[in-house]
């Protein structure tokens, strides 16, 4: 049986601090596709050291942009990876073994281990954080959501045991910038879906998000970083629902 071929797809925007480590971890793949939305830093220069398949596309939201990358892939199997993630040698070996099995599996969920404040976070709802990332190209697509997009597969799915390594924030400032950006996108998405929220619900959802992360999801076991992660989870919830409330208020 011929060796199964793998395409890796990545979307980028000003990722010079992350992208080389990411690309270095997937340089063993048969094809690397990068779709950039107009980086002003050295992202393109770095990417072109690893692939000639570098495309610049205007930003339409996460789902559509990732679908563009998927449409550009040419091999049977596709691995979708973010610029702030990297594939470990153990995950690489498991991926190669999985796609070369003669099975009816069309997609694989991959766990993700995130590092925050110098500590790997194993609780607080951050781990194992399974996401569908390895799929048969002709059996999959991305939803069109502007944020929190999903990869959909037509067929059976299994889990891999080895994880991505994830470095979601460069520093505290970057953390709060992402909280602000993602909460705005989430609020706009919910507003477009016709969702509404009351003031009391904003408070309750914020408190429940913190309690779920810190107590129910055992964030307390990760020490101070676990507490900060849980606080930020509550803050993220607070911001997105507060912004949703603001959108409805401004439309009156």
C-alpha cells in the first residue's frame, strides 16, 4: 500500500513570534499551506523558508479563512494547526501511523496542552481540550462562524492520545488583547444569532464560568496559574455578554 500523504494548513496574521516553531514541528509533512490575512511583520518571510504555498487573503472570519486553506490542500489527509501550536515527535509518529492504517476512520480528535505563566495547565477545562484537526480532505469542511469555528467530518472519528503543545499568550498584555478581541467576535456572533442577555444573567454566567473552571474543572490544582486561568475564563464570559448587551442597547 502506498504511503498516505498529508497536507498541513495554517492561517496567520502577524505571527512572527510563533510561526517558525510551528512550521519546524510540521516540516516532515508532504505539503504545508499557509493562508495569511495581511501580516505586517516577518511572517511571510519566515513561512517562505518552509513552503512556497503561501497565500494572502482578506480576513472574512476564522471559519471561512480556514476553509480557504482546506480548499487549497491537495493530499488525502489534512492536519489543521494554529500558529501558536506545535506538533511533538510523539504526536507526529501517531499521526503518521493513523493515516497509514487501512481503516474507515475519517477524522481524529487531538488533545492540546496549553502553557500559561510558565506552567502546563492540566485542569480548569484547558486539558485535554480535544479538537478535530486531522481529517480526510474530501470528507470534511469548516463551519462559516467568524469565531469558534468547527471542523465537520462526514464519517467515523477517533481520538489520538498524543497532544499539541500550545502557547496561547506571549505575555499578560497579549492575553488581555485576545480576551478583548475574541469577546467582541463572540458578541457579534451571538447578536447575529438573535441572542439576548439580561444584567442578572451576565453576573450569573460570569460567576458560573469561574466556578466551573476553578472548582468543577479543578483549576485549583494548577496553583496560582490555575486561579488566573479561571479568573480570565470568568472575565471572558463577562466581556462577551456585556458587549452583547451593549449591542442591543445601541440599537434601540
